[in-house]
């Protein structure tokens, strides 16, 4: 058993990771970041899940930093402009980049880990993030391991690799599959970039989420059950994703 500081957004990936870590017997503290997201929905879901699981949860306020790429500020996540709709892998999703986000989050989580004698920190970055987000790639995680180890030599309880990224070579569908196997209540996770009452079903992360859960459902049971049997999340539009995925596939050929 390790003590782990989990970077926890309240989304599907990091919520599944937290359930996964608990399932393997780790002691988990959660840390979330308020970096001025256009809505606080994810943070509310993170808070609720941490409370339900009885985990320590800290929210670090970075909102004063205004982390917006200057060239993207008109379409940034942090502005008031429309959230891009369509498939996650498309060029328009680059407007959802928050500069240096993972380094900032892992660095702060690393500091918390040293202070609390934790053996490692955990992030739920996955293979689907690699193309758009450079700080979700394996090389970056390796660099953070070196930096945290060297920067805290003699001070920490870190393992040899202080950053664990259990999903870094996994797809979003792999994570959704893990979520189904771990009985993660999917409706208690929030993915939508818009902050409505329910998931919109049309923004990039909603499309990615629905595609992943659909594939995981198929892997789980063959034909008998539908996505709705596993996923009690409400979506404004639960069908749009199919067309977005089809169009994205056509564009790629
Ligand atoms: Zn959405």
C-alpha cells in the first residue's frame, strides 16, 4: 500500500483512477485545481466524490493566474466564447489547451506529497491526450519523475518513479472499460466543457466520453446491454456524438 496524492478533476478519467487506486489498496488524498475554468462543475463533482469516498480533498486556487494562451484567448476555455463542438481529436480542440497545466498541477501535488510523506502522485492522463497536449505525453511524465526525485533528494518518501500515470498508454475507451469493471458511477463524473445542468453531449469532451463509454459497453457485454444500462448520466443530446465520430473518421481518411 502506498500513500498517493491524486490529481483529481472530477472527470471520468481521474475519478476512475481514484477508484482504481483505492481498489488496489492505496491510501489516496485528492487534490483539485481551480485554474479559472469557465465553470466549476467538475470541481463540484470532485468534491462530492471525495466526500462520498471519505478522502481528504484540497482545492488549490490558481484562478488569479489567468492561464490563457494569448493567441487562443478568443476561443479559450477560460473565456466566454463558444465551446468548440465536434470530435475531440479535431484541430478546434487545441483551443482547450491551458499552458503548462500539468507541470503546474504535478509540481504542486509533488510538494503536497513531500509534505505528507506520500510515496507518489498520480495523474490520469491517457493516450488520447498525447496529440493535443504535450504535457500529457510519456516523455513529460518521465521528466517530472526526474525533477521531483532530484528536487527533493533526501526529503521525500518518493518511490523510484514518483509520478504514476496508470492510463498513459490506454485509450479513453480502456478507461471507461475500467470504470465499468470497478463499478464507478459514471453519472457522478463530469466531462462537459460547458457548465450546464446536464452534459451537453456535443462538445469535444462529451463526444469523446460518449464514444468511449459506448465502446466499453460493447466490450463488456456483447449485445445484451446498452450504454444507458451502465451510464446514468443525462445528456441534452445523446446521439450527436455518433455523427461527430463518423465525420471525424471521414476527415482522417
Ligand atoms: Zn458537453
